């Protein structure tokens, strides 16, 4: 390799002898220039990496508190690296507010339930998985010892939920028929005693009262493991939520936004598997079944 460089340069770079190779005067001059060129090349690669968004970039993500607690944190964790210039801000708000900010380019991505958003050609959606909601109470709750548990029994107890949940429950029942429609009517009338904007507050209230919460099992997996909370042996297949990643259709995603989108999709998929495992472990089959009322 050295000989090839010498041939191209047109002069000897090293004097070779029994004691090894020693730089010639021309070789020392050449090495100084080569060092500068290598430093320049390294700088160019760094600049290209920055342009590609591999090491830097700003991103604002809008999401609700519920979906943020479900999987957004895990999706963003890989971007919290040492020696990075990446800056990501997560903004929690209602879906309609977030899509308004998306149109104004105040946020780059929105992760929310598209059922709350009017269809719009300027917003592109990447549909995510559907996640089941479960009824959770404190350990020792009177409903846990009840045989033939039905919806009519549950709705007599206080409900603690996120602010939009009652309206969302109403929307879930539009296509139901038969017994499911009758059960949905009961649950739809179940108005929250306390509406919060914090998953932690919701769990705390339920753990210290006879209230019931509707949550993803991932949100309460630690409390279930510690035997602080329990899942009621009653599930409604229609009680679930699907989310979507949204961005402006005419706006090309930055490399950082594209990478975060891929991470969100992956974590949403991981969450679905986790929820199935948790349901198999914690959702006990009811002892019997009664009519929805």
C-alpha cells in the first residue's frame, strides 16, 4: 500500500533499512497534508450525518396522556443517547387540539385515536393496533367475590376515568346489536365519579376506594404483580381503542421523525404481545354468566 502511494505521489515517503522505515522530508510534508485531509474527511462525514438526522434534530410529538403511558415512553427511550444533539418534546393534549397544532406545524407527529378526528386529506394516518380495555379494582373489592358477575353489578360502583372516556364508550357501541347492545347501554350510562388527566392518579384512587377504572393491563402490571389491584372477571370485546400516527401528508418526514415513527410502530406491536400475556395471567374466567342487566 505504501509503495502504491509513493508511486502515485512520484517520490519516496520512507527510507527503509534494517531498523525499519523512517519518514523522508517529503514523507513528513505528505503526512501533514494527509492528516489535514483525513480530518476534513471526518468533518464531512459528520456534516452528512447531521444532515441525515442521525445525530441531531428537533421533533415535537403530540399525544394524549393515555397513549403516552401505553407505549410512547418506550418508543422514545432509544433516542436518549450519550453525545447526541437530538431534541424531542412530547406534548400531551386532546386529539382535536393536537391535530389543530399539526396543521399549524406546531407539532410534527400526533399519536391519537383517529375516531376523535374529522377525516382530512391533508393528514396521513399510520394505523396502529387495537388495544383492549379492562375493568380494574383494588384487591379485596366486593365485586371480586361475586358470582355470575354482570355489567349491571359493576356500573353501581364509582367510575374513575380519563376525561374523554365516557364519550369514547358511547362511540364504541354504534355497531353493536343484541345482548352486546344491551350491555353497552348500561356501560354508556356509567358516568365517571372522578375524571382525571393522570394515569397515576387514577390508579391511586382505585387502590384506595371501591371505584373501578378502565385501563390497559400494561398500565397496571406492576400493581397487579404486587397484588394491589385486580382485574374483574368480566370483559367487553367492544371496549378497546385503536391509535394512529398522524402527520401532514404533503410534508416529508425528517429522518428523525421517520425513525421515531418506526420505533412507535415497533413498540405498539410489542405492547400487543405484552397485553396478551398479561390477560392470560390476570384475567380470571367468571364463575358463571348472567344477562347484561
